[in-house]
C-alpha cells in the first residue's frame, strides 16, 4: 500500500489541534488530586499562557504560547532543566524521568535521565511530527509515516515492528509503545504482561491514543473511548455512555479524557481525588494524567476554572510570596471582586488582601502574601469566594518556637516559694511583641510580658495564691490567639497537721499541741481549733500561723477525766489528734448476763481510777422500760466503783435492755436480757374429792419474785370446780397456795384446772365424786 501523503497523515491531528488553538490563549493550568507541592503551585501562578502539557513519573512539561518550554517537578538527572538554547518548540513529551521537545524544524531535543540512552536522540533524525516518552525509552513519528525509537529495549519497547508506516501519533507506556496510523488503526509492541499490546480486534477510526503504565487507551472518531490492558485501578473501566471525546491521557493509575466541548471525564484510582475534576472546569484544551510510578501525582489540564493558590505551600516567619486568583472566564464590565479568607489560626501569622479585583476582560490576578510574627506550625486553608463559587487550598506556616521551663516542679500556692518560668525563643524577634501568660487555675495569676527586638530570654515570676486541693497547674503562653508555649507544675494545697506533746494529760494540767500547714505561708494563716469533748479539755477557737512561718503551737487544758479528740481545720482540710485526761473517769457498767422479770437486783459502775474528793455523781438511763435503774448514784471519794439498784418488769418474752451510765461527759453502757417468769410446777393436795368439799392447790414459778406477781388460774368446768381467776405469788417467794372449791354432783366429774404465766401453762385434773 502506497504511503499516504503527509497532509493526509496529519489531517486528524491537525483537526484536533485546531480545536486546541481556538481556545489556547484563554486557558490556565489547573490541577486536582494528589499532594500539590510548591513547584506545582509556582508553575500555576507564573505560567499564564500554556498551550500544551505532558507529565512524566514525577515532573511536568508545559509548552507556552511563544513556543518556549517550562518544566518543574522532581529534577531527576536534569529532567526539568530545559536547555537554554532550545529554540521554538511545537510539542513537549515527558518520559519517566526524561524530557523531549519537538522543534519547529522537525528535529528533537531531549534531556534528563539517560541511563538507557533515552535522551540520546539518533543522529540525523529530522522530519518529526510527533514525539512521546516511555518510562525509559523515547519515540518519534516522522512525516514519512515511519517511527524511530531509542533508549531501553529490554522487553522490546523500542523494537519498532518492521514495515510499520502511515503513523501520525506515538505514545509510550512504562515498557510498551503505541502508534496511531493515518487509517485510524493502532499498532502496539513491547511488554504485554497485562495485554496492553493486544489491540482489540477490529479497532478502527481512532483519532487519539495514549499509553499508560500497563494499559492502552484510544479515542475513536465517533467520540467514544476504548481501553485495554491492566485494570488494577479500574483504568480500563470506561464509564458507560461517555461520548464526545477528542483526546485521552493515560497515567499510571487513571485515565483523563477531553471532550470536544472542553470538559473532562476521568476514571481509575481516586484515593486522592485524581479522577474528580474541579467543579466548573471547562474550556479545557489539553490534559495530562502523568504519574507513571507515583499514584499521588496530581492530574493536570489547561482550561478554565475558579482557582486560588499561593506560590508556596509552606511559609515561614517574616516570609513573602505571591498568590493567584483565576476566575476562569473574563471578568465582566466593571471587573470581578474575589473575597479572600483564612481558616484556623492562619490569621495570626499570614497577611493577604481581603479582596482582589480582576479588571474587566481579564481572568487572573496575582496578589502579595506576607507573614509576620507567629510561632510553631499552623496548618489551615486559604479560600477565595466569587459569587456562589469557592476555591480553597491548604497552606502550612512554620514559625519559631518558644520554650518554657519552670524553676520548680511543685509548689504550695500561697507560700513564700518563688515560682518563675524561663521563656526562650529559638529565633530572635525582629520587632517588639507582647504575649499573655494565662493559667488553668485562679491560684496562678495571669500577666502580660513583652519581648523587645532581639531579646530571646525572659525570666518571668508567677504570682500564686492558696488552693483548696491538689491539682496540676499549667502556665500557658499565648501570642494573639496562638498557644505558643506552656509548662506544668504540681500545685500542693496547704494541708494541716496536728501533733501534741503527750496524749495523756493529767486533770488540771495542760499539754502543747502544734499545728503545721505544710509550707511557709506568705500571709498570716488562721487555723480553726475545736474539740468533741469540751468537758474533758479546753482549746482556743483558732490560732494564727504568722507570715513566713509554717507552724504554731497552742495549749490543751485538761479539765476532767475522759477522752477527747482535738481538730484543726485550715483551707477546708482537717487534722485531728486524740487525747485522754488522766483522772477519775467512767470506765464501764457491769450487769448480769440475764435476770428474771419482777426482780430487784444490783449493777456495778466502775471508774478508771479512784474518785476525787467529793466523789463522782453517775446518772443512769435505760433503753427499755422493762429495766428501770436508779436515777443517780454517787461513787464515794477514794472508791473506784459503786452498786446501783435495778428493777426488772414482767415480760412475756426475753427482752434486751441497755443501761447507760454518764458522768462528767463520759458514758458507758451494758446490756442484759430480761427473762420471762414461767410455771415451774402445779400440784393439787387431793386428786379426788367429794362434791362440796374443798382442797388446796400450789403453783410454783421458775424464779423468786421481787414484787407481787399474778398467775392466771382457770377451771374447765366452773359449775363443778370453782377457782380464783388469778393468784398472787408474794414478793420474796416463788410459790403460792390457793383453795379449790367443788359443788355436789350426781355422777363423778373430771375437771381440768390450768395455771398460766407468760405463755407457759400446766394443768391438773380433779375428780369430783357424788
């Protein structure tokens, strides 16, 4: 087949580039996805007239409207070092880490990494109409339809198929190559690990091709896209229903496709937003997916979008840079006003205009950005707002540091301790500035300090006042709204302690108590004093620890025998000590373990030492009226005990009662059980009597009674046997005899006689005969 003319071969490409030329002058660089670094931002801000671009593994090339070339990114072996003598270029192509430019005279210039000869352009190569870079190899399509390849060829990526002609476009992947023929078919060669060289059968009418790392993509004249090869990141999953495309760009993990209406579609890996074009992106004239080996590499386009960016992503203290606002389309009559704002604490350190005015007919405007004094690292965003549209980028401010150190790790607030913090700047300030010292507790007092220009160290005293409980205090240094330094200190509360020279105070004498508060107090400290037994001891109501002291002593006077607890309270906290006044004091009460009801008996009250002159009066009370003690007894002088009388009452069931003895504010108790009286026995003098004859009966209780005590008596047949309803056991005895009377009967009768006491009973049967 005869080779087509150069005009025929270039027709599809010229038509495509004709589209680009019609809008090229109006586009700007637009990026999305991936970490945008300073070199990307600088290119966006400074390149105002891009017409074409291409991306390598970690660098980007742009062809400008004047035919010059700009490059940025990772400068691996000079890949971004555009030759100074490079004449007017018509196309740029980026390989993995090398770069190429097609010159207007049909020759090729290449620079960058050359470890496989990828930048060693074959001598005498002319008549080139298209160039492309693979990872480590280079391709050129000539006007005669042939292809020249050089560089790495370890898997055949530079072995152009024999007899290949009619080529109008070439594209290089990581280790494979593509060629588009003027008849709309595609040829592929090189490594075919994922089927990237297996062109779909019947593929025709192709107008644009692109080789990704391990995939291949083509655009057909009907505007559809066909993709084959690796699908590790969904890069060959062309979304259904997409049409109207004129160009495609395949990267390592994604695919970008440009429509004839200037909009962009994308698919594949999107974990950094690489396949999510900015909202409102339009008027696009070129695209580049890039990133052969770096999945975080952004996607690029030349087009129109509302964007904002600073030249640098990282700024420092007293720094300066340039920002750019691009509204995409020309500003209307009267111009366009764009508002700028900051998030987080960026406003502490960064200064930029609040509004930018873009003159009528223009699309972009730069603005100055500067930083002043700030500290540490501040991360945030700067945002541009134009009408209902917003654009936003992140920026990081890195300032100097302030280091804070305290001279104490713990203090007693309110004490005489001198607490200070040393503030040290890592960078001398170029101007005076003030900062606020704040705290997390009112016990550490805030203040304002000023650093003068050049001053790097300040020694700051921190005043403090008393606290009621232990806590960790923080001294925080703030500059404007920034917290720039801080130091912690353990705050110990004044806590009272109490000691005494002796715990045993003779009656009428005194001991010395000493109260401490833990640390030397800056102000006089009033300590409250009290006791739980003012009968035994007397103490002052308060004592004062003098300023500069940490303790004070006071007397404890023994008044009368007994025990007492002395309390001291300061700062809401209490300490105590127990003392005993040596002298006659109530020691115990002695009672029988149990006693019967209706009985007089004695208890014994004991002192811990012989009673003083005049004796000791003891008062008694009972917890239960079944036990009634004497109201008062006096233990004679020289005696250590005395008896007192107690009367028990009649009870139906065993009942406990407690006797309390009280003397001179001291009490002692004892408990006993009052047992009920019960029937011990019941006898009849005669078991058989003739009707009308009387006999005696004897009832006996289990205990001798101390008072007259009733016993209930009952006859089962009062018409025959007559008994009293009760009989009384007389004080001092335990038995009682009573008379049983009978009436005449015509027949013998057997009658039961029952005696009952406190739930116990017994009976005897009397036989009455005619």
